[in-house]
C-alpha cells in the first residue's frame, strides 16, 4: 500500500479540534475541557515529568499532557485512524491544546480495560493465541504502508526529528535521508559524552541496507489495552515515538523492553514480529551504553 501521507497531515498549532471525530459527531457545539480544567484535576502536574492522564469517564475522554507530551503523538493517532481505520485499533484523537507554559494536551478516546502486562497471567493459552494473531495482523497492516519513493527518509511522519523521543536525554536530530545516516547517528550517541571518540568496531554490524517501515517503536505489553476477552481483543496506545524507521527497529525495540527467554519473548514477540536476532545484540549493546530506551 503506497500513500504519500506527509503532505496531508494536520498543521501544528496552539489548538486544534478534529470536528469530524466521534466526540463532536452528536453535538457540534460540544467543547473539550480547557487546559486549566485539566490542570486543576491533576495531582502530580509540575512534580513528575509525565503526569497521570486525566480521565473524563462520562465523556469517554482521556487527556494526556505534560512538558514532554508532543503534538507529534496526536498527529500520529490522526494518521493511523485516517489511513487504516479500524484495521489498526488505536485511540481516536479529538484535538490538542498548547497552554501558555508550553505543555501539550492531547484529547483522545478513553480505552477501557487492563493493560496486557497487568492481566497476562490471567489469560488462557487460547486467549493469548488470539491476541498474538491480532498483533500479527496489525503489524502486517502497519508495515504494508510504503513511503513515497520520491520522499524517502527516517523520521517522524511529519518529517520531524526522532531521537529525542526515542532516547532519553539525547539531543534532537533527524530526519535522516537513509538507513546509513540513521545508523551512523545511533552508533555515535553513546560517545557524545566523551571528549575523544574512537573508531567503533561494532558499527558494521548495523545493516545499512533494508527497507524503511512505519513503526510503532514501543511495542511492550503495557502499551496494549485488552478491551475484551470474549473474544480477546486489544488496542495499541502510546504512539508518541511512531515514525519511519529501519525494518529491524520494531523487533529490537520490542525485544529490549521484555526479559529474554520468557513466554512473551519466545512464543509471542518472535511470532508477531519478524525476528532480527542478527541485529539485536549490537542494538542492545548500544542502547545500554547510552543509558536507556
């Protein structure tokens, strides 16, 4: 599936309502809560980097906000729904705001249910298998979207930078014109704090060939909400890091967030994603050397 999505994305600004979304469908005069109202309900704003999102159960709404929340996440959610519809279950985005302190507020659909990581041990083998099959279909669909051949790059879907979202406390950089330039930067990140840099013998282990794929970039069980067990069904949340990445990236990121040799790793991650064990060892070495993903 080929579609040039970059030129049709919402323009970033201080405020935007997606008036075609379900939140406004029944009443066009309906208003999203103000940023001041959201702030007043928060118990940890200004205390932690990522405040707990505020839920409005009666409105079917949740507001994710904070100094590290980005409009890019809202744009990603809008794009996923626009391009894939219900084929990729993700929260519907209703709008965003940026307040006078620079905090971004994303208004989105409240998805009810436990995180997969919290209810995993209570699921049956059959239910786990159904969820694995659903994840396989979602990933196949996500990775079926191809970039415009005349506009190939690695970066967020709006041609933005990546690594400040992907790596904690690393400088903003990108987008990148090729897999090679992305790998060059990734391999260099752990050396940025050094006064003298060295020739890295492991750089050649990162593949510079391959495809650029649309990638969620944080597929761990706590970013999946189980909305039903009869039948088993889940919704994928936290699309803030999503973008165009080398084809090995999704597997390496997903594997890095789980324990090696566990049931989730062996029977699930390696089944709904293409295993890239050839790259994972050097990926994890670089990641640990720089801090964390």
